[in-house]
């Protein structure tokens, strides 16, 4: 399989304090990769390095077989940031406008949106099951519905990989189950590579095809979630007082 993101000996720190030390990671086309680790293990930092929001202090990153600083086709990479739904609920934008905002680099900021692009908006809203909400104000939707809209906003640019930073935080259990089903659909049916940071090690390891465990400035990848030595991993990255509780939700 094609490697679409490659990190080689990547190190990074804030104010002289290293939080990542010589990280190596390959993300392949079609992957569904979960990134887990305790608070402060630099999971969000790792995503920001991939997105060129932050720059490695050492090491290199390649995107779609190009050096990151030469990479220009950012439409291939979608991003749903942490707490994407945390905004002013009175913000006067419709679902259609929120999704369409990602098309303005193609349309032009002050140009009217033609039928081609409106059709594209409703095409991706249909994918996430929100096609009937196009005219609704985004602030009037539930957290789970808002998160689906932000996925649609990412999809409208036709990405090949989507990076998500703790997307289920603040979403009720029923909506979390629907959200995981949506990600599985994007990955298995549409072939989109998914990279998701999560705090819920018990749930995510049942959903993804690979798990990257972060802690103590390091990263260890497990190629099969069924073969992860959980007791060893939890002790190594979370401490010896941590226990794993796996739970399932009926949808």
C-alpha cells in the first residue's frame, strides 16, 4: 500500500522542553489509525506537525511522497480540530454556508456559488445523513449533528485522508455510536484514510485497524488491535495504576 504520510525521526518541543523525541510513523492509503495516550502526550501536537501548523525541530515529514515544505495540494488532507463544535451558538450561519466555506478557495471569496458547488454541498451532506438540514442554523443543532456537518465540510474538498482530534468529546453516547459508524463508512466504502486522536482507548481499539500509542515522548504502533498487549501498554504509557474497561454501545 502507498505511504501517504511519513514521519522520520521527528522531534518537537515547546519553550525548550521536548514533547516528542525521534518519532517514526507511516500512514498508509486506506488506514484507519487510532492515536491514543494520556493527557499531555502530544497527540494533538503530532497532528499539527502533519498539517504543517507546527514544524519539526528535527526530522522530516513527507506527504503523498513529497517533502512537506514542497507539498501544495492541501485539499487532499482534511482536518477536524479538537472541539470543532465549540463556537458561539448564535453564530448566524446555516449548515449549507458552513460546508460551503471550504469551497471558496476554488470558487473565489466574492464570487456567487453556482449549481455545481451547491450540488456538491448536498452530496456530502447526504453522505453524513444531514441533507435535510441545509437551511438550519448550525448553532441550533445538537453536538452530534454539528460534528457530522464538520465532517461534511471536510468532505466537500474531496480529501484522501482525514485527521480528527478527539471528535467525540462532548457528544452523547448515541451520537458517538453514529459517528463511529460514519467514520467506518468513509473508510471502508469511500476508501478515505482516517487518522483519529482519541482519549477512549477501550472503544477506539474496537473500531480502528491500527493503534498508535503515545507517551513519554515516544510512539509505538500496533498493526493489529486484536494483538495489542494491553496490560503492558497501559503500564508503559499510562502508569501502573491504570486499568482498561472495554464497553460496547448498542446502536
